[in-house]
């Protein structure tokens, strides 16, 4: 299986989720009131897990593994807390919750098949909470269309990169984090899960410095994004970047929900 979770998963409807989340939030508020908001994330999570167990919220598990695979690529994520096989709680100790934290939580919901989850921040004077939800299931995430009218197979590496990305989408579906598709693609293409290479940036003949790109061969870079707006502006920025390097082109894939567009950006 390309996606495996180290736990039984029960999917709650909205009413079941709200009832369960209300109970768990009471436990979280109690822990936050009893302990300094300045303590680190790990002890806070362990306290919440233990108090859930004492309250009969069972099983209460920490660091539940989600395993992804595709050919020889392997990656694991770990949910902070999974309660009663049904409620995911992602707990942070940060100045403020950000869209990146919400995106991480949604990513876990999509991978596990759950519909609802809870994101909390324990650093602030009052607990910040976000109810995270998605209507997508695996079938919906595999319902996508690829538009490659503006893509060109300029070299063997480009052809191979398109094959790899399309294989990943067929296996995992869409809506997951761009970094995951990028990391898997570079592993499958180059044998490295980072794949980032620093290339010179030029202002005329002057080399201004170096910039990280994902090279699929010595003159071709790859970019994978998940933009839902600002797509035209991103293409313009990629063109500007390309013009100040010695690269030939950037093979760009944008995953806009169910619409996948592949384009070859040339200077």
C-alpha cells in the first residue's frame, strides 16, 4: 500500500467530531491552566495524552506513524496525538498558528482518510484552537486532469521527470503538500530526497551569488507548486529567475486542486 497508518482509523461525522473535540478541549484547557504555557511542546503533549487516558479517552497515542511509499521512496510523518482511533490533535507551542500549521494538519487528514481534526497552540495566554476539516477522500483525490499543452520534452531528464510526477499522482492523488511531491520526485530521479543544488545568479557578467534550485540535469530545473491563485505571477517570476541563470529551462508542475498543469518555462 502506498499510504499506511500505524493505527486503526475511525472516521467521525461532524456531530461526532464536535462532541469528542469538546470533551478533549476541556482536558487541554485544564492542562494549559495547570502548567506554565512556557514549557516545551513534548511535555505538554505527554501531559495531554496522560490526562486523556485518566479521563477514559482510549486509546490515547502519541507519535502515530503515517508511512508513504512509491517504488524506492519512503517517508514517514507522525501525528502528535491520536485519540480513540478517531481524533487527531496537532499541538504546537508557537507565537501564533500559521497557514503552514493548518496545511500540515490537513495533510495528515488526507493521508489517514479522516475528515476532521484539532489544531491547538499552547504557548499563548489562552489556548488557540482551529477545527480542521476536509471533504476529500482517496477517490476524490484521484480525480484530476493533467494539462500538458505547454510542456516540452527538451531532454531525457525532462521526459523522465514528467513520468515520475504522473506516476506519483496516480499513486497518491492530489491535494498533498508540494514539498512531498518534490521530495519524492527528486529521490526517484536523482537518488536524493533533497536534490537542491546551488546555481549562480548573474546580473549581466556579474555573479551576484548562488540560489537553490532542483536540478534534474545540468541545464534543467524542476519546480512543483500547489498554487490556487497567483499562478500567472509565479510563471513570470520563474521566467525572471531563469533569465539570470545559465539554465536552459524549468519544468514546472502546478497542482491546483483537481487541475494539474505542466509547462516548460524557457527564457
